[in-house]
């Protein structure tokens, strides 16, 4: 009687889903059509639209659900209805939806990450992750007809790692806590390692079931016939719509999954270099001892500028031996003859001496430049006479 009341599988198309029965899920529709009535929901979710629906499916919703729609789905699940939610890489943030608001109440959440395979095999794209040891519950292998003799013994502590091989394209990982149960993982080859990708929740009161898959591409027309994806789809729909499959309790209580490890973004960190943190020496009581007040270095970097300045002041005057004056007590208007003796004498000696006097405290010598001067013999040691009017 229950099957007659609930004989429809409803694909939601109201939230701009990535895949619908007419877009990407045609092969799935053909497989389900022989046993179920297939419909698409293009209007808002209402309790009336869910009457007679056995399974409600959303594959990659790209719009947010309203609080009223979530309440309707909760009542539908509590009343014995079944729900299949599929998303993709990037989780809610990329799809701009809020489906986790519903899933978190049952212990499941789709993470905002992506599953990649770090070793190339068969599939060129790293996000077309080929998983060969991702079965967490041995009942999945048995239901798919891949069980190995002896694997179902209660004494066996592990499951058949090689039971099913499937390709998990462009999918995300899940965070699963009780009462939900993880049944498939990324395995030991794909990153993140050993993280859930398919989880089941079974309401014990009314019998409603919830299945969450991290990749809506896995059951699409492009990948359904790859590896053994079709067998996994059959198992998922059998678990949702029948009572034939009962998960192994040992594997359900302690699935072989690893903690979620966050990997640093090396490329982004390389552009934000920071000094490493390390413990320094203990500061002394007298903090002034930390300052080095001594001379840092002694060099000749300024010597060329000094030499150039000296040459400009007295180009050919190397040393003045003596300056003689006839009378040191002179008044204004008096004339005095000054004798300057050089080691080396030339025409430029007198000019340089005059320029040098103008810039010193002896500037009064240059009040009246002499109109005449004695002949300057060009001896190694010679004398130049100046007649200055005060």
C-alpha cells in the first residue's frame, strides 16, 4: 500500500539545478523509469507537490532555499519520504545555496573543497578522481555483487578495499557525524585522504532516509558508465527506496576515515613573507647597554670631496712660508708691500692666493687689488710682492 501511495521520484528543477532529467540525467531517468514514475518540479516546493512522492532529488542547486521549504522537507523526511542531495566541488559557497542548513540537522555537511587525485591514472583531469579503495561499509560491496567470500563474517575487522572502483568527478568531501553514517570515501590516493563523499541517514521512527553525495557529476550521463559508477547508483537507489540493504553495524560505528587536514596555500603564502618567530635573549637591567655608541667604521669616502675643495681654494699654492709686512700699525688709505714666498711660483699662484684671501679672515687684503706687482721669477723657491692699498 505504501508503494502505491509513494510511486513517484521527483527531480527538483526550481533552484536552477546543474542536472535535471532533461539535462545530464537522461541515462538515470531511463534506468528508473521501469520501476518508478519520473517527474520534474519546476515550481516552489509545497506539501501538495510532495504527495505520492517516494524520493525527492536535487542535483546541484544554485539558489537558496527558504525557511518554509526547509520545514516542508523536514516534515516530508519525518513522514517517511526519502531525499537524495548531490552537490559538487566548492560546496555551498560555489553553488550559492544553503542546503547545509537542512543537512546539518542530520549530521551531514558538504565542505567547501574539492577532491583531486595526486597520481595520474586513466583520467587526465586531476579532479576526475579515480577511487579504488573507497568503500567504507562492506554492505555496499555485497549489494553491488562485488563481495569476496568471507568478507561478511562478523569476525572480520576490515572491509574489502578493492570491492568497487569508481570515478568521483568534480566533487567535494563531506563532514559526517552521528546519527549519519559514511559509506564511501576518497581512499588513500586522492586528496583529501580518506574523507567521506557519500553518507546515509535513516530515521528510525518513520523510516525516512537521506543520502548525500558530494558530486552531482558522478551519476551524470558522461560518467555513469565509467568504471562502476552505475553499480553505486543502483545501490544508493535501492537503499533509499527499499528495505533490502542493511548497513554493517561494525563498519558504521567505526568507519576508516581520517581527520580533516587543512593544507596551506603555498602560492599565497610565498607572496606574504614573514620573519620567523624565535625566543630572544633576556634583556639586561640597564637597557642603555643595548645601544652601541662606538664608531661604526672609518673610511675615506669623503676624502675626494675634501681634496677637490682644497684645490679649488688654492690650486697652485702648496705652502706659504712667510708673510712679511713693513708696518703692522696701518691706517685707512695707507699702502703696504706684502712679500709672499712660495715653494713653487707661477702666474696662477697669485690668482689662487687672492681667491683664498677673499674667503678668509684676511679679506681686508683684497680691498684694493694691486695695480702693479714685482716681476715674479720662476724659481723653485721664489718671492711674490704685493702692493695693497688699505
